[in-house]
């Protein structure tokens, strides 16, 4: 029977060496936590390195959007004291009613820290081309949907001044956008939509 040679005790790391290696690993992990993870995920930057790397602002946006999503899920999203002005204009031309196609332009004015939500009533698989722009710089947005039994289905979120794309309904329900104005100044959002939806409605 073959037996592997046992390593000599002198070749094995000592308890002190193991403790030293563990300590070094813990120090490195702690440094990464403070300089990278906290700024990028939570917007907390005690060393200021996150600001230099551009991670702190990303973390703050994540926290703002997460807080706003929680507010929406709980049904506690409250508009500012002065309600946002909303104007929806039907197009001069639309396709035939049998095609289910329409287009609209919706204009919302938001005070600082005010939020607003616009939803389109869409059937599963329906497609809508959209463009929205902010008059006053980048604002926080969350594109999502809901239906009875599904309070939140996310499509995307971030902070932008202009977003253009196509929204494809994951199910029958309400699909659209929530915006929050963190610029410190009033902004006007202009939303243009074109596609298969039956209604434009203001939720918040």
C-alpha cells in the first residue's frame, strides 16, 4: 500500500502565521468595505475616497430610489403641498380605433422634492414608444408596473435628464414612470407616448 509522505511540522504554517494572514485579510476586507462598498451601495463615504472615484453619488441615488420605491409599495407616496400641474394633450392624428394605437403628450411640473407618477393602461405584450425630458437637469426615475396581486414590477431606474425607449408590457395592468425632483429647483417633465394603450392616468 502506498502512503504519501507526511509534511514535516516545520513546513506547516504556525499558529502565529495563520493569525497574521487572517488579520491581514480582515484589514483588507474592512478597507474595501469603507472605501468601496459603503459609498457605492449606501452613499456613506467616511474616507472621501468614494467621492473621488464617483461611487458616493451612485450610492446616494440608489438609496433615494430605494426609499421612494418603498413609499410607493406602501401606498404612502404623498404629493407636495402644491399639487403638480398635469396636462395631457391628445394628438391631432391617431390610427384607427381597431388598431388600439394612440399617442399623447403629458406635461408635469414638479416642485423641489416633489414626486409624480404617470401610468399607461396596457395589455400583456403591448408596446409603447416613449420619450421623456426634464427641463431642469437630471431627476430620479423609476419605470415600473403593477396589477392586482403584483404591487411592483420593475423595468429600470436611475437619474437622467432624458430617456427614450420602448416599453413592453409584462402583463395586463398599469405601466409607467415615477419621478422625484431632487434638483432644488422646479422642473417640467414632458412625456410623449405612442403605441398600444387605452388610458393615461395620474397615480401620484
